[in-house]
C-alpha cells in the first residue's frame, strides 16, 4: 500500500510491517516483526518508553489517535513521522492490539497543503476556478465560477461549454484544447464571452464579459508517461476595466478628430466645404455612412409637414462624404415616423435599430446592409437647419448614448457652417 503500516499485539510485539514502512525506515519485515516495541532499533532508548506507551495507550480510549514521533532509520537517521493509530478488537470485543499508519511529516504536510489549496480555491475565492476534463466538460467549479456562469455548482457539471456560453465558446474551447495538447500559455489571456441565461424568468439582455484567464494542464503523477486529466481554468472578470479603457481610447480618438477637423476647417473659405470636412473627420471610426438633409428654410420650432432636401450623402459603394451642395434639390420621400423627421421634431437625437423585416433599410431610404441609425438635428442660432443621419452595418454595434453626444457635437459644428453658408447666399 502507499501508506506505511504496522501493527502491535496487546503486549507490544510487532505483528505486521509493510514495504512502505521498510522504504521510510529501512527495516525489513523480517527484521521488524516479532520485536517488542520500537526501542533500540526504530526509536532511541530515551524515547522508546514514551513512544510505546502512546501507541499502546490507544487501546484504552475509543476512536483514532494522531501522534508525531521522531523514529530511527536503519542507517541511524532520525525521521519525523505522523502516526494514526487505532485499536484492533479481538473476537471477544476486547482490544487485541494496535493498528498504525504513518508517513513522513513533510510528505503529509505537502499533501495537506495541496488539499487545503484545493479547498480554498473551490471555496468562495475571489476568482472563478473550473476544472475541465479531457472532453472539455466542467468536472468541478467553485462558487465564484458558478455565479459568473449564472448557474449552480452542480448544474454546470458535465455539460458542454456551448450550453453555458453563447458567444466566445469557440475561443474558450480552442484555448482548452491548446493547453491539453501543448501545455499552458506563458501568460494569462483575455477572452470576451457572453453567458447564456439559465433562469426561468424573462431573459435579460446578454452582456459581453471580459474574463482574464489562466490555464494549467493537469496530469496524473501515478504513471511513467504523464496522462492529461484535464485543464484548470482560472478567470477573473475585468469587464469594467476594459470597457473603461476602451471608452477612454475612444474619447481620445474623437477629441483628436475634432482637433484635426478644426485645424482643417480654419483653412476653408467656403462654409459648405467646411461642413463637409467636419463630416469627413466624423465618419472615421464612427459610422459607415452619413446623410445630410436640410429644411428649405431654417425654423426655430418645426411646425406642420416637414420637408427635407438631400444635400450630401456618402456614396453607396464606399464610405466617404460627398461634397455638400446648396439647398435646392428634390425632397427626400421619408415616411411618417422616420428617425430623421423625429429628430427634427424633437430638436435632438433619435436612435434606431433594424428589426427582422427584409426591407427595413430600403423603406427608410438608407443603403442596403444598414442595421443601426442615429439622426441628430442640425441646430444653429436657435433654429433647426436640417438633420444629419449616421448609419452602421450589421458588423458594428448599435449606437449608444455616448455616440449620440459625439454626434450632437459634430452636428453643432456642421450646422454652424451650413447656417453661415445659407446666410451668405
């Protein structure tokens, strides 16, 4: 057996001594069995009485007893061992001897540390820990991981990762397969995932989460060639930090674009050219297309039917603002409730997202492939001069409130240039 085992009869004579005991102390079963006590051979004479007394004393008390002794090896070295001893009852129920299992203390402590570490990790640790087997199915998870995956510790066991994660499951499985095949990566990696909802109520809007992940390949030490048992996946949610970094980078870029646009516009003699330059700089990294529609005459507050005249639009085949022209074209046939008309009526911004209808973009007079729109009124000197509409395709995210604020900033500059052009006509 892996544990060192020995036994004593009621008089203290050694009756059993296994190979693990021989490995630790060096005494063979033939040399050990039959000796009375451990004094003079496996224990110093000065310690023998105490060691034997504590080992045989277990016969006078119920249950198991744990002691630590300094024993002697055959070559004279001292080894600190931890001994668990218990009574061996005879046929009449009375104590007939003592059964002992012992191991080196440092080995026991290493084992206890490993067990304690596992218990701590799979307790309520501040990061998620999931053990994934060789089939890429969770075999064990701690409470933090269960909360992150929106399920219980037992409900997620044995389930494919595709049932737990919606987006990002391919990246996670790819990382796990790489670890099983080639070992752990040299540094943690960040994975963006969307967790499936497993509750019985209305499903919340899925949120993308950024998990900073580390992986460890687990292999059994009990065979000559390491056999992979699975992967330990440790992760920490860093979504707030990453989103804050992305927002900061986006604000820096947009601020730089406005600065560059201001310098370029300062060199323009034609106000309409200046407005077009503002739109050129605004489109970069912000939208795929932009449309500018003007009112026939600026109005403080739009009343009655609203007519909008198209004066600029990005080419349908590629992003890039076309030159602005003076008002005087044909009105754009927008239907009632169009986001551009709503923006003019509200003197603000209106966001729109595509539904499941096939002609959603075409009915709104927008380029094919448009999935998200943001219309913002062009206001100058207390009057509405028109509306600008930014459009995004399906590969990009929907417009949010921060995008609307940026669009309003751009619209105020474009409106001022257009208003100046109209006033000087």
